[in-house]
């Protein structure tokens, strides 16, 4: 008798629990939808802020960049923004309103 004779002749296949996979997928979809709604609210908030500053909106390209969460209120300093974005071209102006969490380049 060989050592292989002691092994079982059939192998049971264990199927995944489809319910658990479906629940995980649904949970992921809910989280993604929640994040999308949150992003939409933030975009609307920043649009209002920019409109208050007199910034016009267009679908055309412009030389300006709005940096959300990149302001003095979040602890981001002018030097960090200049160092990061000057690699992509010459910065003509950097606006960082006091007590605000955004910057305009």
C-alpha cells in the first residue's frame, strides 16, 4: 500500500457564499454613492465661494487653478503651493485668503 492510497479519492469543492459577496458589493456601492454625494456638496460649496469672489465659470481652459483644502486655514503655506505647482509652469499670482481652506493660482 502506497502513501497515496490513504488519500481520499474525491475532493469536495466548497462554493463561496454568494450572499456574503452580494452584501459586500452592495456595501461598496452604498459607500461609493455616499462619497459621490459628499463630493457634489463640496463642489457646490466651492462654486458658491468662487462666485462670491467674482469668478466666472466656463467649460473652456483657463490659466487659473482652484486648490480646495489648500489654504491657510488648513495649514498649507504659500511656499508649499509654489514649490508644488511651479514645476508645471510659471505662477503669475497666488491668492490665499486668510481663514479660508482654499487657494487660487
